């Protein structure tokens, strides 16, 4: 509050007496020539300021110098005179640290005094009081003075004896002062300097150097020492001036960087919204804008003193600087990654893919190669972003963004891993497409309306030739045409013998483990005179139906049908079973003609709905409607890791898989509604009793297609942990498997895998259940027949081959429920109960807990794994 009054006195140089009062007599003497009132003022633009005092004015004040010597002659008289004062200057004692710091003590005392002062004038505050401000207990009393009608600079009334050394020479004493003179008086040595000059209290040696030093200020030794103190203090102060400038520059850059960062994160949000709307070009532009803004923020910090930031961020206590700069760099990296990924997706929108090749059209492999470049670049940016995020101290960031940073930091490893996995996918996919060498694959179309172990009955097969991502040849035919060329005589599995004397390719998918069945298919393909293939690709009609939902209907005018997602399975089944040209005898021709039209549609949709197509295909892999097997070990290991191999999975503890095989039951599995109920009871001794209930309801009987109205004939197998013991079974049909011929006499030979099953076979005489081992599991097999409109419930109860530790603090229990490959799926319920000596401490999500038991209702459209944890209740 008092600053403005004190400051006004700092620049008040009116003459005063030694007591501090205004010297009114002297003011009257000089009023005549210092009166600022001008009767006939000169225009301001024409005024010339004279910086040199006039001699006549000094005479009035009795202050005219006794002798005036020209400085120029003084110097020219002795041109060899050396002006070298440094040796003499340092002869005296150099001031110590306390004397230098005393200057800062004076400044601090003055600042404190200014804060305490509330008076409107400070005329009477002497410097000696300022110096002793910290010791003073009562504030200085303000002197009241008569206010004058003018306010202008004053000159001290008391005449001064001036011993001149070298001064400027005035050759013309009558100069009017109109022309500026840039020469200055040399500083005079004063003998009788008063202790205090009112109006100049802030410029006195006492203020600058302290009272004790000021008393000796005009002795040469003391002057040198005081000057050195002042220079040292000035050096300290002015050394920080560039730093203060840099800091100010950094603060300005910080605000600019924050603004750029804010806009950048807004652009990232817009990019995310664009991605969710599948507006990939717009998302790419938003990611590009975000990158540019982050780059601008980074540049602003670097230009403002990046070297200083890099030093400060390494010092203790400056983690917030490092965290914020790294956050900007991480945002820049993530923006670059997003830009690359959206550009990768945009490739499919910019280009129309021709699977069969052609001019001015990109092959699938060409686009994938470009996509790989974008993905690799984006992965590098993600890795850099992760490294920057790992170095960020989240607590040093704004509380508003800390929650988001925790989420991003937690998800970044998963995102980076997914991008690396996608890069591996692309490399493997290019190899599958024939990037390095041409590939030939066996295609099998498994009709899941007629269930078999790996999906369905194989009525149609194909041969696919790929080279550099282009389809060089696609051959599709009825599988019985190939089987007619088979010369090998192989004994089929016992249930197959009910409908076929010899084993052939159309029944080769007998084993629930798809790699095993795929190897049988490849072997049979060769034995029919077919080529050696590099792998097997299996599809069910469900994949085609789901893709037709996206592509829309496909017109087949030569067959007078319009195939869509709702009628594809029924129409094609009708065309190949009934309505085909009997003279040509090519019932599968409609599928041969459909395939290229369908692939062309897919190529068009990749341009507009590429992500939707990828989602459909990914879901088909999860539900095992698409299965692949490769003879190349590295590729096969890759598909196993992705869960695309359709293998029977190993399990740590409880496991089951219900596998249906329609044997002469027509297409009735299309009409079967299946529910599977599973329960595990953990007994007091830790042993486990499982009950598996399979409910099959036939919805057929009134369909326009006769093959849906037949009895469902099913050889049902239940795969369980190896060593499981059957307790009882109900709902099955007891039936013996009898060989149609004497295979040994007919010259048939056995398949090694089938023979191994038969060697392990044990028949439960009471129930007629086949018990054998396959793919590392114990298998229960029974015949089940369901007529249209009826429901059959098959129940197995069995003891698991292991126990849980009822005395342990952390007892694990798990259940793996594996879906049958290619099936439409089942309704699924499970319940786990335990004895009183156990208590549940961890349950899977979605489970309902009751006293001593827990349960869940879901579906079995894909494999389900559940993990439980128990401890001893005591």
C-alpha cells in the first residue's frame, strides 16, 4: 500500500537541510532560473535539451569552480601516460563473502521496510534508519512539512569546496543551452560530503555499501574495496539475468506448448471418434494434426532452451519437467502410430482388390505389403511412446489427466504386443498367400447341418492355387468324384462301418482333433490321384452366410435364384441334392459358379467394410467355423498359438467336450437345439464327481425340405480328462457296432490311429458305452436317436482322476469346456459345489454364489475356461 508514496520520495531531490527539512532559502535563490513555467513556449518538437549547467547559474549559488581545465589538453600533454589502475586496485584487501552479502541484506531490509510503511510521504526516513531497520522496534516518525506549490529537482544550499581534477572546458560561457553537449563533468573529489543527502537516500554509499563502509568511502583504499564489493554483487546479480531471461522464455514456451498439447489431445479425441465411425481418412487427418501439434509443442520447448530442460529434468525435484516433456513426446509418438494405422486401414478403401489378378488392380499381397510398412512404422512409434510413458512420474502431472494416464500406461504394453503380433500375422499371412513360393491347398466344405467331429459332412472339396497373393486356379467338385478314384482299401472306424464299408475322404474328418483329421484328408487326397498339398482349409456354411449379410445377395440367373444369408444353405442343398442337370451330372456346379462371384463381392466390400469383414472372419476362427492346418511346422505352430488349429486342448484339471457325429441322419442337425448342463461336486476328501447332462430337442417335422424331417442319428462322444471313471449313464441307445464284412479276408488294412482307439476300447456291458482313449482324453461313446418333435436327455456321471487339496490355503480348480468345431453351439450351464470344509475365495466373473455352490448360465459358441480358488474353511 505504501510503495507508491515511498517511490515518489526516491526521486525527490529538492534541497534540504541536514535535519531533513526543506531548504526554503535556497529554493528561492534558484527559483528564478529553474522555473518551469514558460510564457512563450517553444514548440515541443523544436526544443533542445542542454545537459550542461551554465556558469552564471553556478555563480548565483556560489558554486562556480575555482579552476576549469580542459580534459583534452590534459590528456594530450602527456600522451604516454598509462591508465593502468588494476595493480593498485587489488593492493587493498579483497572483500570477503559477508561484505558482499551485506549488499543483499540492505536490499532485503529496504524491501521489508517498504512493505511495513503506510505513510504517504517518506521525506524524513534517513538511510541510517533503513540500515538499522531490522533492529528497530518502533516505526520511524514522519515529519510534516509545508507543501510547496512546485516540485522540481533541487541543489543543496550549502556551498561545497570542489577540488577539481580534470573537468570539461567551457570556452564560451554564454552558451544558450540550445544545442546539446555530449561531454560530461568529471567526478569531483569531495572533502566535506555530508553524512546524508535528503532526496538521494537510495543512491548514497551508505545505502549501497553499509554505514561502516560509507564513512570511509572517500579514502582511496576504502573506495577500492567498496567498489569491488559493488562489482561483485553486480556480477552475481547480472550473472542471473540471462538465466532469468531463459526462464521467462521457457515459461512462455511452456504456455505455448501446453496450448499446442491441448489442441493435439483434442485432435486425438477426434481421431478416436472418426475411427469408431469408420471414417478412416478423417481419422488419419486428425492423427496427422495431432502429430503436428505435439511436434510444435516439442519444438517450442527445445527452442526456448531445450538444453536447460534436459539438465533440469535430470535433477532431483524436477521430475515434473521430465514427465511433461516426455508426455508431449509420447503424445507425438502415439499420434504418429495412429496416423500409420489409419493409413494402413485406408489402403483397403483406396484400392479395389482383385483376387484373380488383372490390369490396374492390386493383388491382395500388394496391399498387405504396403500395410506391413505402415504397421512396422506404427509399431516403432508405439515402442517409443511406451518408453516415454514408462519414464513419466504420473504424480507430477495434472490431477485432471492422471486417471487417463494410468489407463494409457496400463494398456500400452497390450497395445504394443498386439501390434507386434499383427506384424507377425502379416508375415505369416504373406507366406500363406505364396509370397515366397506358390502354394496349393485342399479346401473342404463341411456342412454342419450334418454334424461330424470337425464340423460337418464333407460333400464338396476344392483345390486352391495361390501365387503372390493371386488365385491362379480354383477347382471345386463333389467329393464322391474324388473318392471314386481311390484304390486304397482302409478299414473305417466302427461307427462309420454302419453306412460305409471302406473309409474314404468324405468320412476322413472322424477325429475331433482337426490336425489329425486334416492329415487323413491330405493322405486320402493323394491316394485318389490328387496333388500333394501344403495344407487344409476348412469352411462351414456359417462363414458364407455371415459374409452374405455384409455383401448382400448374389444373383445366379442361370439357376434362377438369388442367394442371400437366409437361403444360401437350403437353396444350394436343394440344387445339389435334387435340382441339377442329370445329363451333365454335375450337382456341385452351382457352388463352382458361385465362388468367383462371391470372391468378387468380397473384394469390393474390402474397400468399404474391411473392418467388418475382418470381424466376421475373426469370429469364425473363434467359433471354429474356419479351421486351418499347414504341413509347414512353423506355420502350424503359428495357427496353434492363435487358436485356429481346432485341436483337442490340454487341460490342467476338469475338462469336457461333447462331439456329435451324424451317421445317416441326413441334414437334421440343422434342426437340433442342444443344451449342455455340467456340474462338479467337490467331496470332503477332495475327490470330484461330475455330472454331464446333454439335452437334444428336434425342431423338425414340418419343414418344406424333407431332409430336415428325418430322425437324427448321432454317435455322440464325450471327451473327458484321461482316467475319468464312468459311474452311470442314461438316455442312450444300446447298440453294437458290427463289421459289415471280413476286412482281413477282403484285403483291407487298418489305419494306425483307428487301430489305436480299438486297442484301448473297453465296453461297459451294462450301458453299452464305448470307453476308449483319443487325443490324450478318455472318451465315452453312445448312440443317440432323436425323432422330429422329440427331446432326448443323455446323462453321464463320472469320477475325475484327481483330487483337490482340501487342506491348502490356496486350492485351485479349473474347468475347460471345449466347443465342437464347426457346430452352431449349445446353451450351457455349469454348477460347482463344495463341502463344508472348503470356502470359495475367488470365482470367475458372472458366477452366482450361494451357500456352498456357484453357478453360471451362458453359451458354448466358443471355448470357455473357468478358474476357481478355494481355501480350507478351518
